[in-house]
């Protein structure tokens, strides 16, 4: 059954239209585009449904075309407020939406009354608790003071999204045009200092991902999944019919409200299928989250369409069934390769016996690699699995009982992860753990250096640990895989015969470090009474919590007295939500070139050799704290950090180009097994020596494990934390020492080089007294360690 159209003039079915050029005259967006003072250049794209043209206002600032908002001031002057206060009669669905976010007391009256307009004045909103944050935004529960209505305010940090103004604009615009009970719409949006505020309905139960992390780590029961998926599918059907590809369908973007209302949110990376020019080109870039990405999104050339959402929907179904997405244990580039090379994941394993045949079938229909064989959302809604779906009011409601309020859950998750991080007491671990959890959560704005990815992918061991085989789909190799392989060969040929130089493209090189958020209020204008419900003074210890260098935005947001002076709207007070992000952001922060990735795939295939390191760590993803990510297992995984601005000290056991494998993420047994011929005997015992592309042969002690039993225990993961932690501490000490030693050796060599370049022979370090001394020191150190270990044993 088609979703409600935007207006009666809108043909109910558009899904078919998208497969052919869409004639302008039949577009269901505004025939007369609304003026776009915000982005004159994009005015033609600022369309809005006809029935909202008269209500949509792109007001405030009229500034020239600025694709990039470098500073808050620029941002403020470049982004206009768009208020879509729907004062006129709206469809029933909108009223339902509105009612769902009304405070209990007002709900009854609110449902009957006309939906009040929302103003584009920050003074009209009192920010309450933080209820989530993602790649670019912090989301607050807030009160719209004129009607005392509870809303969510998404504060997008424009400093962080300065290279993706299109995304910002699209998200705000798309959200404001949404008119469907299962899609989050934006009431209005406007700039407040460095932030774009998007006002939207408050979804009191947060995202499905959140809920799973808090209470359902192994996923939901089938009836619940069925309800959630059906609502999500209705949202997708609607969006596709309106010409949008969501591109980021995942449990983290499925939001729930108390009465069991389910809505799809986050249009940060959505695309219009009818776009041409710049925006069309953006569909040739990776946008989305690796685990949820359809194969065709990862392949160059062909392009993709709304069917990519159907794939993501299938992955989301698995996510809801298992508590995590398939392949989520792997680093992103491995996910990419597996998505292309392996059979699609499914519900085929022992643990999935509890699920019905129709559920499995439905998932299998979505996860077909050939996008043309995937059903449309509309067709999928007719699948037998959804026929018997119970109303979400019943099923979803049942999973929401006895839970604390959303903000308390968010706080608890934050504290839990902060505690885990504190336990590690390792700055690099912190960074890696965040990176890993970020990845596991599935970031939208993942951003990395393709060269690094190539290096890292080449280090990925093709033999996966047995415990994660299950999700690989390796056992399910089928005809599709053969197709996939042949496509990959084609990609390879294409790349090698084309004008690809073989050089990896480095399109962004964005480097991120840890996110730091600070919340502050500047009570501008009114000295007696800070009228907006924020918050705390900058620098106030209460407003900033710092746990082992990880400073999080204070959740203890204090509600201050609100202004009663309505005339002073926007003047009596100003609220400022500052998010200081200690990261550098450059252009294209969440895309990278698909061809470059294909080159990676090609290289990987050509390479064909098995590598020594079994990498389980993440790529150097932008490290970003996220409420969503905070409950993800904190795992010290090593991972490449070469692209990060600050290279944390760690024990490097292998350097491959710019890639470093740290002792933390190298399989201990394998390290021990590395051939070390030609290395002094002492170093072979209990040390791993590997070739470093950068520095030649150097003795590096990865894990001096004298006790093979202990080593086995460590490898099979049965060892307890109490055993492991001292060992790791010991390791850190050793590696710090070794790093210093290596530095000394290097500087000695350099000095020697200068002194007598002709006499210097590589490998003749023994003739150098200084170096001999250093090596002796190393031996001594090793002996001490060995003795200590023997004592411990
Ligand atoms: N309307 C809402 N009501 C309640 N919570 C919300 C709402 N919108 C978002 N959230 C919470 O805030 C989180 C972050 O929001 P959102 O996904 O829009 O930010 P983002 O920066 O675009 O994230 P992403 O990393 O997915 O790109 C959500 O996962 C959800 O938990």
C-alpha cells in the first residue's frame, strides 16, 4: 500500500519514475521553487512540496553562495533559518507526529488543536538533557517555550561539517519537507553561533541501537523486529516514492517514541534520486556506513539507486536480530572486501533457528547482490513476513517497560564507557577504543586515507578467526559470489587498463583526534536572567567531566529560569552550544573516491599473498566520541594511527609503508613464529624481529613470552583480565624502553653516517662501539625480563 503522498496533487506512486529520467514537469516537488536566500546557487534545488510552499519560509540572512562554512560567524551568516511551522491544516499523520511529542498533560489537547508553528528563535527553546550525539551533532531534549512543547534540538556543529554544507542543507531541507508518520521531520532550522539547530519531534526512547546496547545486546525477538522493520519499511517506501535515497538505514537511525512509535531519522547523507550535476556526482562517492553498505555502492562506475537502501534494510534486520550488524567485528576495509567477495550474510546459522522461515526469506530477498533483483520497499511490504506484523504500540511498547528515561540511559552508557577507558589508562587505547566503537556503531562520516586503507587491507589476514566465521558468509559462497568475483576482476582490468596510475588516491587525509565537547551559555542581553535553559559556564568544573583525558559534554545540564518576557525573543538570551572538537577537518569529510577503493580491491586481488598479521583492529577512523558508540565493547585493537595528527607511542612490531602493526594487535603466537634467521640468538629467543620497510632490520620485542602456556591462554582469550593487565603493563614498559632504544640507535646511525659515510656498512653495527653498548643494554634488559617472568611463573 503506497504511503501517504505529500499532497493530493502528488501521484501516489513514484517509485517507477526513478528508473528513468524524471521530467521536470512531473516533479512532485515545488513547481515553483521557493527562493533560497541561503544558497542562491542552489535555489533551483530548494524545492518543497506544493502544499508547503506557502508555509515554508527560508528567512533571515541572505548571503552569497558559500559552500563551506569556515567559522561560526560565516556559518551564521550563510545559513538561513527555515521554519516550516505548519499553521494550516495538516494531514492526520502530521498531527499524530505532533501529538506524540507533546507532554502528557498537553497531549490530549494538542492532538485536537492545530500544530503550532515553531519559531526560529533560540530564545524560544530551553535545552534540557543531552539525549544522543552522532557524527556531527549533539541532540537535546528541549522545551519549545511558547507552547511548552517537548521537542528534540539537533545541534549540528558547523565547524565540523564545514566541508559538507550540502549535507547540512540537504538534511535540514529534507527533514522540513517530510510528511510521514514514520519519518522524522524537522519543524524548523536556524543558525545559533557555530551551530545549526534543527528542531524536530522528540523521540523519547531513542534509537534501536541504543536500546539494544542498554537492554537487548543479543537483539530483539521476532515480533518486535517485525514491527520495527515494517514501520521502517513504510518510511523507506515513502522516501523512495518522494525521490530520496536515505543512504544510512541502520538501527542507530531508527528512533522510537514512548507509545511505540517508530520513525526513521538522520538525513545527513540522504540523496535525491533526481539530482543532476554536483549532487548526482555525489552518488559516485561512498556515503554511508560500511557494514550497511550495498555492494554496488562500493563498486565504481555503475552507480546505485534506492535499492541500496533495501540492502541496508536487510542488514538492519540482521542487526536487530543479533544485536550487531554482520561483519561488525572487522575493520571497515575488510568489511568492504567481504561485502564484495563473500556471499551475502543471512539468517542461516544455528543461533537463527528461533526465527521464522518468512523472516529469513525476507532478509534473503533484501540481501541480493544484484540490485535489480532486490524488491522495492513497496513490494517488500507485501511480503508474508509483514502480513502478521503486530502494531508497534503492542510489541515495541513491551520492550520499553522498566527502562530509565533516555537521558539517564545515555548518561549511564557514557559513564560505563568512560570507566572502561579509564581502566585502560592508555591514551592510544582510548583513541583506538573510541575509534573501534565508532566503527562498530557504524559511523556515517567515516573518513580515511585511501593509501592507508590499501596498506591496511594488505595486512588483513585472509584466515579469519573461527569465532567470527559465522558472520562471514564464507560458507555460503554461491553463484552470486562468482559474479562478484568476475566483477572484481573486471574492476581490476578496468583499472589497470585505464588511466589509473596505480597510485592510491588520497582524497582527504582528514585527521581526527578525540572529540571534546563543552557546553556553555552566554547570557547575552539580559543580565538578570539567563533566559534559556542552559547550562553552565565555560570552565565550570561541573560542566566538563574529564575522564582520563576524555572530556565529555556535561550531561548535568542545569535548567535555568526561563524568560517570561516574550518580547525579548532572541535578545534576552542567547544560548550557545559549543562543541570543541580537537580534530582537523578538511574537505570531503565523509566520502572517498569509489575508484580509489576499487583500486584497493584490485590490488588486494592481485596481491593474493597471505600476510602475517591478523588484524582485528579498526582503521584509523575519525575518532569521535558518540553516545551511540559509548556502549560498544572497548577493545584495544591497535590499528593504524599513522594518519592521525598525534601519533601515540606504542610498540610497533611491524611497519609496512605507513602502516604500523602494534604489539597489541598482533597474534602473539604468530609473532613468536616469525622466522628470524640472521638475527642474534638472544633476540630470537622471546623476541620477534620483523622487517620494517622504514628502518630496515631492528630488533623489536613484541611479546617476550617465556611461558608457552601463558601464550596459549592469551591467544585463546581464556585468560582473565587480572593476568592480562599486568602483562600488558609490562609490555608497555618494555616497548617504551625499546622505542627509546631504537631512537638512540637511529640517532647513532645518523651520526655515524655523517661522520664517515663511506665506512658505514649496513649490518655492521657490531663494529660500532656505541651500538654494541646499546645492544648489550637490550640483551641485559631482555635477561631481566626473562628472569622476572620466570620468577612470576
Ligand atoms: N528526534 C530525536 N529524539 C530523540 N533522540 C534523538 C533524536 N534524533 C536523534 N536522536 C539521538 O541522537 C543520536 C544522534 O543523532 P543523529 O543520528 O541525527 O546525529 P548524526 O550526527 O547525524 O549521527 P550519525 O553518526 O548517524 O551520522 C541518535 O542516534 C539518537 O540516539
